[in-house]
């Protein structure tokens, strides 16, 4: 059975004049999709609750809305609701991190179908639910170091060779030909004598897969070596190799957090599935 919320056109006038109100005088505004009875309160979920986007722009499902309402009541029982100061602080953080003015934030709320106060209240509910899940789910997701190490050993990842380079461009002087100057630079790259006024760029790393076809010679250079002069517009280009790393397995320290997240995911999904079932079982839900 489906029930609807109606606007009674001329209701006050009809009551005052004892006029019979006909069905044609009723306009449908919304529909009730579910009623959720919890230990602390009763919540009505309407069609408009589901058609309005979430603050993150996501579409809503009735199951997620029911979960949010039950979880919010659980957060209230656990005294995990943010106070007004905390909500203001979080909203200011959102503004700062996204370079938004308060008017722009209000515009974002409005585009999702919320007044500023409605958006603020929705943000408070989201914060309370996240605090609850952090306490009851995520805090139980510690991954033992031995499991991280076992995964690391079983799933190695190779990192490509990389090169730490300096670069310079040297213009051709007016008193010599380009060919003569190229030979002078070539002599410099062999002996490292002369050209004391060369200004090198700040060093930078380049991965082997990112080397252009005409720069593959860099892979064969030795640390401290200066490349042969390469003719470009405006003069000659030189590279000096400061350091190099061969292809290698990514170190455990570099991958630790990534691996821990991979191992936490199935545990989180299992715990969350159980937690959601317990929350739904704790409430009385009527669907329409």
C-alpha cells in the first residue's frame, strides 16, 4: 500500500465554510517510501529524500537512507553527535581545502536541492555516522605486520630505472661557427675542462619509461658523465648525470600503507555487512 502527502487547496476556507473537499482539489506533493522505528525515534523517508542528491553529488537509495537514519540514532545513543562549533569548524575546513567562499558553499548546497541550514544539518548527520563507523568498524581493522610482509613477498612490484639529471642550453658565440663550437663542447664533455660559466638547471628525476626516443642515451651514461652536445634551436643542449637508480623491487616502506589498505578492504566489507544487518535488525521498518 502506498500513501501520499497532499496539499489541500483551500483547506482553511473549506473548514471555515463547511465545504466538502473533493479529490480534484488535492495536489500530490510527495510520497512516503518507508517508516523507520528505532529505539530513539521514528523517521519517515519520502520520495523527495531519495530524489535529492547527497552532498557529494551521489544518488541515494532507500537502503542507504534507512541505514543512515538508524546509524544516526545509534550515534546519538553513543553521544557522538558533533556540536555546533565542530560543524562550523568542519565546514570552514571544507571551504579552505576547496578554496570556497561561504556563498559558494551555499550555492553548492542549493544545486543539490538543500537550503544552507538543510545542508548544514545533512553535514552534521554525515559527520555523526562517520564517527560511529570509525569507532565501531574501522578501529577493528588493524592488519598484523606479518600479513603485510607476506603479501609484499608474494606480490612484488618492480620500479623502473630512474636518472637524476641536470640540463643546460649553451648558445653559439658570434665569433665561431656552429660546427667549431660543437667540437669545443664535445671536448668539454670528454675532459670537463673549460666552459666554467655554464649554468646547470636544478637536478630532476626522470623515469626510464619517460625518456624520449632521442634521449635514450641517458640510460647508458655513468654518474658524473656529461652527454654529447645535442643541437637545438638557440644552441646546444647538454645533460649531466648526477645519480641513477637501477630497476628494482619497490621497498616495503614505500608499499606498506597500500598493502595494509588492500588487506583491510575485505575485512571492512565483512564487518560492515554484519554491522548493517545488526542495525537493520534493531529497527522496525515499514516499506510503502
